[in-house]
C-alpha cells in the first residue's frame, strides 16, 4: 500500500434524529446530550474525534436540538458566577468543551436518512477524507479505534469501516459486511455491504458500528443514491456503490469495549459501568453491590 491520501482531519457527527427510543425526554433534550453522570455523550464523541486528529467537526442537527451547539460555546454568566465563588475546578470543567474542537453546525433539513445527513456536510468537508462518528456510541480512547481507522484510510485512500461480531439473530438491525481476511488479524477487506438484511440474506454476522473514515469522493455518490432500507438514503448503499466501482473498502474488526447509548438498556449499562470506574462518586459502588444482591 502507498500513501495515496492525506490523513483525515475533519469529522461529521450526524445528530439530527428524533431519538424515539428515548421519548418523551428527547422532546426537550437531544439524545446526544444525555449524561454519563455529568458529561454528555456528545462530549465523549467530540473528544474521540479530536484525539484522533479530526478536530474540525460538522454537527448535522435539526430544529429543537440547538442545545448541542450551545454546550460547546462559552456561557459568560455561568463562568462569572463560578469565578465569583472561586469554584476553579468546576470552572475548568465547564470551559473544557469550548476548546476540544472547532464545531460547525448545519441543519439536515428533514429526516431523510444517514446518507442524506452525511451528504449535508459536503460543502464544509470538500474533497478531503473525513471521519463519521454516529452520535449514540463511543469508544475508549485507549483502544485507538478511530486513529487506527484514519491511519488505514490514509494508506488505502479508500473507505475504512469498523465491524463487530453480533449474534446472528441481531444482524437485521444493522449494516452487515461480507469480508475476506488480510495479513493483519484485525483488518479485513470488505467485499460486500448490505443495510439491515433479513437474517437469511446476511452475508456474515459482522455489523457496521458507528465509525467510518471516508474519502470526499463519496459526496457525489451520496447525491446520486436513492432511498434504500426504510425508504431512507443509506450511507451503506453509497459505500457499496463505490466498492462495486473499485474503491478499496477495509474494516477494523473491533474487539474492545463499545459504549452504546442508542437505546435505554445499553445507555443504562454504559452509565453504570463508567460511573463505577470513577473515584469521585463516593459510595456508589458500595450501593451498587448491595443493590445487585437484592436482585434475583
Ligand atoms: C446506522 C447504519 C448501520 C449501522 C448502525 C450502527 O443504522 O445505517 O449500517 O450498522 O447505524 O449503529 P441506524 O442505527 O441509524 O438505523
């Protein structure tokens, strides 16, 4: 493989959905701002992109979700109140989101699918490679999933995905990949992609998780992609079109911890797991042990 592509420094976070699985709270609070104790999911995601070097971020939003943009902006009244009370440690935490990344917000203009949402970032991204991070999952920085994907994309110039194995009966909820092994046990070549197939049509039990590194050349393909699964414009379909026309598609098979926050039970698991690892929540783990013992 040769150096055919610059390293992606831009990222797109599609965050325009209604989050029906969390209604009614998501009527007023974007799903992406649900807290992991005191830090919103979206901050973890923005930190993950920035840590991978993709700190020029386009957030694709929708009406009613402006709080996501406000969160990364300065709040003078709050800063002044904390300063006056000499709450310096809290002030530092409050101001941290302002400098993680450069955030540009763009409205999706209708719930027309993930492919449509990503396509809305075309004018900001241009023809450079870029990362896509879905807003309902995040990954420990130590696992370096996104940096590995960005490195691989810079080598191949093509599309780089992340896959995990799931039980066969769950494949219909996801994009699914057909793959071939490579010399690297953690990397596969993708030979086919299908969005939300019936179990019997799925080419494997390797599903796409919400991390992608894509070449800018996907934008005209997204424009030309018609509605697919669920009547929506699917990113998976545009990627498979490019693959069929010769764009190399590789995937990192991820075996680390996935912090899923896309549905209530997974969100609760992520919340409790990360809370239990903190040393500034005295008494939580002791309570958790006692409480677990009361469950049958
Ligand atoms: C989207 C993608 C799908 C992927 C999934 C990961 O689906 O279209 O290919 O497997 O994210 O969470 P959605 O969850 O938006 O239906």
